C-alpha cells in the first residue's frame, strides 16, 4: 500500500469522514482533526443589502467564491420573509448579472436559484484565475461574495483592472466547537508522532498554529513541520501560504483536489520522509 502505514494527519473539517476513508484506502493511519467551522454572520445586514442591490441592478458582474457562502446566502434570503419574497429577489437579481464561479461548487446552488454561472473558473480555482476571468469581461461594477475571510490581494488586482468592487461578507471561518482533536493534533506534531500532514486550506494552518501557540508548543510544531514531517499541500495558493509562513512544502499534486492530494502523498511520502529526516539529522 502506498503510505505503508505512515501516520497521516489531516485538518479537514467539512469532508473529514471522506478524508479519513481516502487515507485508509491509500494505506495510511489517519488522524483527522477538524480545524474550522463555517459560520453565517449573526449580523445579516451585508447579505440582505447584497440581495437588494443586486435586484436593483447595481452590479453587472457577480463573483461567487464558494458554494458554502452561496448556500448561506440562499438560506438567509429564504428565512427573511415568510412569502419567499427575498429569495425571489435574490434569484431575479442573479439572473440580471454576469456570474463568475470560482470552481464548480457554487454551480448547483446557482442552478437551484434558477440561474447559471457564465464562467466557471478552471483549476487550480484560485483568486488569480478569477482575476483573469474578470479581466476579459467589459463589466466593471463587480460584487464579490467573500469566502471565510477577506482577500485584499484579489480586491486590489480587480481594482487595478478598473473594476469597482463591492465585497459582501456572508460567513466567516471560526475555530471548531470541539477543540480537543485540534489540540491533540498540535501535541502529536510537537511530540514528532506524525509522519505526514495534509493541508487543503490556509485557515487550517492558521488555526493549527493558533492552538499550538495557546498550548505553548508552537516552536515545537513548526520545527516538526520543517524537519520531521512531510508537508503536503493541495495546490498553489496553499503552497504560497505555507512558504510565507517559512514552512517547506514537500508534495503538491498535479490537480488541486483532495483525492489527488491523498494519492500523491501516498505515492511520494515515504521517499520524501526518508530524505527530509536524513537532511534534518545531518
């Protein structure tokens, strides 16, 4: 089996069970510690303002960054009025705009709302592909449905194209309600009892290091990630984030998908681990 029994840590949350299954299928010993929960903002002003302004035709182009955010927006609109008037306004407003979807996940939600994505940004589905898609369009009144946190780099790049950007926060990334698995993950790293770590989003690293800092073991966790554990990144944005945190990236799959990440890590981890630990011992 590819992993050959290596101890594999994942910080996946929404697809934790699927990740555990994939790791086992590739011969790894999984420990999945959910590191984030997606939470709709209690203050729904931004979401409802977006619906009103969209229906009024104030935006020519809408960027849907995540399926989760669009789902939250749909649910907020549906709950806002008993007669579904707000949900209908959302659907009508989306039909008036040119829609850019960052990857395929928003597509089924858009279909449910009676509309479609005019452009589905291709792999690796990063904000840079979003900017490229918008650059080829004449529309310049752009609304961005944010993901779990603001993206000032994307906003600046779009504004440099002459676009007028309005960002709407629908939800945020929080720490999970149950912190015990994430604390255990940090302690396992500090104790050097993890062979491979799989990262699929930048917030996973943020929350791991935050918990490690609170436990007083951040230095040990960072040292393990640098010298004793194979670090596998799902794609280029995650890789940039890890490198910016002064952490090495040992494995990146050809396609930025979770299954591809696990498969690539399974095939390459043992060799990478041997090489990395030998270098750390020298």
